[in-house]
C-alpha cells in the first residue's frame, strides 16, 4: 500500500499542501479530483519523488520512502505520466517504449500496448518521438510506455489533456488494461467524467482534502461545491 501521511508542502512560506492523508491500495483505481491550482500535481510529484514534502511522510508497504529519489522509487514500481509529454529527437517509438532494447519485451507486447492507445503498430513503431508527432500522439506514446512497464503504481497526471474527443474511451481502455495486470492507478484530473471512471476519489482544493469516498459520491459533492464557491471560480479559471 502507498500512503501519504500528514504531508505538507510550502514554498517561500506559502503553504501549497496542508496535512494531506491518502492511501492507495493494491489493484484499485483512484482519482485526485479538484480545480486547477488545487495542489493535485504537487501531490503527484511528491508521490514520485520529484519534490520532497516539507512535512509528513510517503510510505510504501510501511517503509518510509520519503528520502528516495525518482529512480529509486521507479525501481520499487512507481511511475508517473507527465502532463506534458516529452520529445526525443532521433529515437523511434519502439526504441522509446523498450528503453532502447533494455526492457525485456517482445514485438507483440509492443504491438498490444500501441493498439490499446489507438496507434497502429505498423504506422507508428518506426516513427520518431519528435515534432513530427502531434501532442496527442506523443501523449498516447507516453501512455503506451506506462502499460509496457507494468508498474505497481501508475500516477497519471491529467492523462486526457491534449487528446481529442475520444479521450474518454481511451482512458477506459487504459484503466481496463492496468486493472488486468494488477496496477494501482492514481489519476489526477479536474474533469468529473474522468474521475467517475475510478473506484475511489479524493477531492482536493486549496491544498487540503475536502472529501473522500466512492468516486460517484465525491464527484457529486465536487459539482455542488464548485457551483457554490466563488473562490473556485478564481482558482480554476471559471470551472
């Protein structure tokens, strides 16, 4: 189990997160739901080790992993899908997915994950991960890489951003695949329909957990809270 225990995070005296407590059980799907600027991505970066909390702990199976680096956490089975996909000039899609051949997978596994994210193998495996790919195509390649890694915990930061109107169906396919291989999904989103696709949700606003519970219930609370709160209109650009 992956835990955040009393996690706080501050920059120059400004508190970004305050007493965050979350737990993520093996094989389940979770969403961290909230408006833009609520602290959701900060939570993702703390889970991955991109930034360190100014207070509290990150625990994995009762082990304190707070001091561990990104690389050390990756070796423990934690991975993060960045909100903005990267570009790598001179590297093909297949080379990127297999870590230049270091990942022990066969061609059919590569074909399968590309098909799951809607990229036909024959058309994309030899394409370069550079500006010749659209932002949406690069996002799909990143999602395929998560599937191929088969992590214990997959943190997906706004996985639908930059995608077209088929994003909802794609997220369904991604979640189904990750469930089948036993991966725990932690999905960062401000979209209610995306959060509903997970089993359990945390509603975060102003750096605090406002509500937690089954996703449908939390989404309904989120809709009511956002509709009545003038502060959220400022924080989330009108959401």
